[in-house]
């Protein structure tokens, strides 16, 4: 019996090293697998969470909004159609402003000459005295009217019709027609470029509106291409579009102002010239009555 117990103990003692060796080998294999998994996890980038992605998008939009965009940048990056619209409106604005200064100088100068000429004319008692007084006056529309009317009067005198009562009506009509023709020429000269000013004032806002519509259309195309509604993406295009409208107003406003000023001044000067024509006809008829 004792011999059997010794044999069993010897068998257990022999089996223990083999089991220990098997357990050690399994542990080493497990450690190797764990280390491999850790290495792969460390090498692969961590997937961002939804909150991190939203924060990154907000930061990108913020950085885009902080970009400084100047007026020249907008014009440089605008499409070709918008540039053509801006060039047209710029030329119209420059021309309208130039006409504004030109019309102010011309209208005031002609008004002053007309008023001074009529004041000098009222001192005359006869057509001949008026011719002497007005010969030293500066050239103007009123002086041309007087020269035309006085020329018809001299022709009638040379033909011996000045004192003919039967021909008086025809003579006065010829004098009136000659003076009216010169008056119309003067008013036409004063009203030069008025049609162009009216065209700029009425059409420039619509030209600018066309540029605005084109720019907004491009902004919507940009929204569709980028698939984002961020203002940082669409704001430059909208700003370019609104600038076209502003350019149209810049061209139209001075054109309308100078058109109204020119129309008023032309009407005022025309009234002075009509009064002068009536006064000259009255002077001629009084002189005819004196001479029989």
C-alpha cells in the first residue's frame, strides 16, 4: 500500500512541470495578441464624434467670415457679366457728373447774359437806338434774336415797306418768325444731351438690377455646388450683386438731378426770350405808328 502511494505521488510530481509549461505558453500567446491589438489601435486615427465634427465646421465658418473682403476684391472676383454691367454704369455716372458741371456753367452764363441784354434793351426808345445800345453786349441767344428781327426790319425799310400800313402785318409776322427761329435754335442748344440724361436716369437702375439678379443667381449656384447655406460662402456673391444696384443708383441720381435742373433753367431762359420777342414787336409797332 505504501508503495502504491509513492507511485501516485511520483506521477503527480512528473505531471506538474508539463502543466506549468502549457499555461505559460498560453499566457505568452495571449499577451502577444493583446499587444498587437493595442498597436493597431494606436496606429489608426480616432474617429471624430458628432460634437467634434460640428465644432470643426463652426470654426471653419468663423475663420472664413473673418476674411477681409474689400470692394476691389469683389469687383476682381465678380463674373464677366457683372464686370460689363459695372463698366457701363461707371461710364454713365462719369458722363452724367461731367454734364452736371457743364450744364450748371452754361445755364447760369446764358441766364445772366439774357437778363443783362433785356435790361439794356429796355432803355431804347426806337429800334435804331436799341441797335446802338445792344451792339456792345456780349453774344447770346437774345442778341441773335434781336439781330434776326432787326435784319427783317432793315430789309423792309430798304424795300420801302416799313411805312406801308397794308404790309405791316406781313412785316411783323416775318420779324416774329425770324426771332422765333433763333429762339428755337438757342433752346435746342441749351437742351443738348437732355435725351441722354433722361435715358441714364430711367435705365441705369434697371441695368444695375440686371447685375444684381445675375449675382444672386451665381450665389444660388454656389450654394448648390457647395451644399451649404453658410453666409461665409454666399455673402461675397450677394455683396457683389448689391454693389451693382448701388452703381446703378450712383449713375441715375446725378442724371435725374441735372436733367431737372436743365429743364427748369431752359424753361426760364425760354420765358425771358419770349418776353423779349414780344417787347421788340411792341417797340417796332410803336415806331411804325410814330412814323405814320
